[in-house]
C-alpha cells in the first residue's frame, strides 16, 4: 500500500533489460499486476537513448538522465545504480 496512487515511469532501458535477463519479466509482471488493480499507474516514457546500442554503464546513464529530466525517483535493487543516482542528487529507493 505504500506506493498506492504513485505513477511508475517505465523507461525503455528497463524494458530492454527485463527482456534480456532471467526473472526480469516476472518483476515487470508484478508491477503490472498492481497497475491492473488500480493501485499504481504505469506510464511508459520515451527516451532519446537506444538501449540496444548501449553498454551497461550507458544504459544506467540513460535511465539517470531521463530520471533527472522527468523529476523522478529511482527505484532499484542495483547497488551500482543506487550510488550513481545518489551522486547525481537523485532520490533513490532501494528494494
């Protein structure tokens, strides 16, 4: 219930990474489940970055740049992403 009525921005890089990592689709399905129940809103954003052409560091950077542009909070389980986001002054929630 903590995230009730929040809007989650789904970055194209997150979608790309979830398609290429085992377990990624299940994580998105869980978020989609809460969106289907009406507890949260899920909104895809556009990005000028092409995740398929970027390395891991470039993909993380694309997420961070778009988070800054959209005034978003980073929700991550990745320690490296957490540190990079905090270094850019972004608010981070670690799951």
